[in-house]
C-alpha cells in the first residue's frame, strides 16, 4: 500500500467532513411545535410523530476508514488526525441511528452524561448543576435589575457584522437570520446563524460576540491557517467539551456569564438526566416552565434535548451537558497553567479546534514550527495581566472559609 502524505489525508478527510451536519440532521420539523402548543391549549396530550430522513453514510464512513492505515501511531500530527477522523466516523454512525437507542449511546460516548463525575472532583455534573441552582437565590439583588430592553435578530446581525469585521477582517463569517435553528445562535465554519424570533438584551449582544465569534469562529479560522494540519479548522464531536468550555469561560472572564445564563446551562443538565430516565416532551416542558422559562423557550429547551429521538421520549441527545463540564475543565486548566507557569500551553488552545488533551499531544510539533501561532486572539486573552489578576484572585478566594465570614456578619446583626 502506497502511503499518503499527512496533508493529502487531511484534505481527503475534509472533503467528507465538511458535508456532515449533525444538528441539522436531527432537528425536528416545525409542525411538531405547532401541534404541541395546540395540545397545550386544549390541555390534552397528543401523540406527536414524524420520521427522520434516513441518509446512507456507509460510503463516507468507508472513505474515512480507508485513511486510518496511512497514519502513524507515533507522530503527534498523525495521532490528532486519526482521533479526529474516528470522531467523525462515530458521528456518522450516530446519525445513522436516529430514532434508536444506539443514537443515545453514541451521544453519551461523545458528550458524556449528567451522572458522570466532573473533572477534578467527586461530584457529578448533575450534583454541580443542582448546587448552582440552589445558590442562585443568594444573589438576587433588591434594588438593581437587569437590562430588559429586547432587540431583534436583525439588529444583532448588524452589531455582530460590524464588530467582527474590526477583528477578523477578510476572515469574517457570513451572518444570517435563520428559521432552522433551535439555539439563539449557531456558529459554523463560515457562517453564523441567528434564530429569527429570538430577542436579546445588551448583555446578550456582547455575550454572543464573545462566545460565537471570538471563540468558535476564531478557533476555526485559526485552524484553517494550519498548512500542515488543516483538520484543526474542523470541530469534531470529541472537541465539543473543550470548545464550548472555552467559549463559556470567555463569557466568565469578560463579565458576561450572568445568572440567567448559568441557570439555563444548569437546567439543561438536570433536564438531560430526566430525559435519560424516560421523560417525554411534556415532562420536560413542565420542568422548564416550573423553573421560570417562557412557554416557547421551555419547548425549545425540551426539544433540543430530545433531538435524535422523538417527543415521546426514551432517547436523549446529551450535548447540552457539555457547557457546564467544559467551563469547569477549561477554568481548571487555566488555573493549573497559571499556578505551574505553563502559559505556553494555554496559547495552544487558540491554534484551532481541539480538545485540552490535544494540547499536550501537539506541544512539541508547535515548538518545532510544524504548527503556526494563532492568526487571531480574543481581546481578553491579550491582556494577560488582567486575566492573571482574575485567576490569582479566584485562587485566593478558594482558601477563605465562608462559614467564618457568615459568622462574622451574623454577629454584626446580633449586636444591632
């Protein structure tokens, strides 16, 4: 067998990979939402049914599988390529299994599940989400309320186009207003879609700019500049935890991760656990409604967790659990890097779409010049002194005994 070059393998893989649209293939048809709310209005549950379009992925899987024997098990760039190809093969097997339990099993393999232990702790994702929710009432402010001014998708589109052009220039993605997505916004390789009926406040505008553009699009663009390893421009499912974690961490360090956002992330983890136990669309809708979400957002939050399955439940898509786990993983990685003076490793987070573990795999290749430095960096990362101050402060806070603080201030009340 004549060996192919690494670049030829990357290019052949990309031809297949760029045709795979996981979220598009598992979205529910729009008539399900209408039928659902008709049944809610009539206060009578209805059997909501549809069929997924069944695509044959066997040829694409065979093409990607045929590339694996050409890859070395010693060369780090080859290992990264093989892991990425295998992850996309897994994604296509998952898509071939829509409507079946196998879909859920692969989803758990790629994205995890709420009862898995959280990185670096003895707590599960579910425990952490529940703890977050229990603590939120501690932060209700009696005098200051959030900005409730709501602006539409087209105004957001204009804002993102303007701000993105200032940083990414010719590499800026195209922005479109879409009727096809469940989330408020979704970043692809060259296009960012905004849900047509979504409303946003001033924090949302900045949040989506940081999360979707200056994380997801930025790492994809940087990956496309990698001449030796262009697969770094494509986010395989195995990189989702790190990529969503980095995007959510970016929100946190820029002061844009508000309580409502944290609450949504935590509620999704809890709802996934309910779905894995068999909850249907009505059960999940009631759960989100009971936690304060609007009718429409409750439906959308519920349906996105049951994608790949049906409204009757029994099959869950666990991707929405990665935001909380990813945030904690990335935050812990940054803390470790600052404490151990390994900031050079943090820099590799921005060379493309990768998992945190890939950083250690690719470090030597980067130092040898086989991988280039990031073409673009987010503004918050450029100001390392500010970032270091925040990380150092969080380390100091971890050593403060909150019980002692509570006793001190409770005594102040008693003195009065």
